[in-house]
């Protein structure tokens, strides 16, 4: 599969209903900023919890991709700490915590425009040997 065939809800720029996230990288970390649309609302003014979880998963997965490792989520835990707003800027950050055998362990957080943590998550990712990120280019 080539990059231009990917229709990922989180990161594809071709998916018209997706989040179209773009990332910046530093070392073992990834970061993305966005202003969630009203279409992703749960309660009035609040980003739907499933979208919050998607953003956390996506930013953690991008850390693995940046390290040139293709991995899939096998376990994820999300804690909702405060309301994550819609139609206001938020930032998601993730970093690699540990690597054991075929597994990568990551953590992530979402911050509101005041820098307050609204959600945090951890993930366990299984490294695949038969696919590499460069295969998707």
C-alpha cells in the first residue's frame, strides 16, 4: 500500500471527514495541534471521548512510525481528566516510554489552549516485521 492510498481517519489529508492530523517530531516524541470541529462534539462544547481516544492513539502510533517501526495497537488506556473543548486549539503529545522484545510502550496527553491536561493515555504496540513505514511511501 502506498501513502497516497491511505485513508486513515486520524492522519490522511484525503479523508474529508477525518481529523487530518499533521505531526512534528523531536527525538522519541510526536506532537500535533488542532482545533476540533463541531462535528466531533459529544456533549455541547466537548470533544467526543472516542475522538479524544483516537487522537491519543494516533499521536502514540506516530512515535513508532517516526522511529521507522511499523506497529499496531494491542492495548490502550485513556483517562479523561477535564472537558476537551471543541472549536478551540488543543495539542496532543506522545513519547516512547519503553521497548521490550516485540512491544513498545508509550504515553500521551492532550492539553487545552491554557496548557491544562484534559486527557492522558498509555499504549502497548506490537512491532510487525513484515511491514515498514517506508513500504507505505
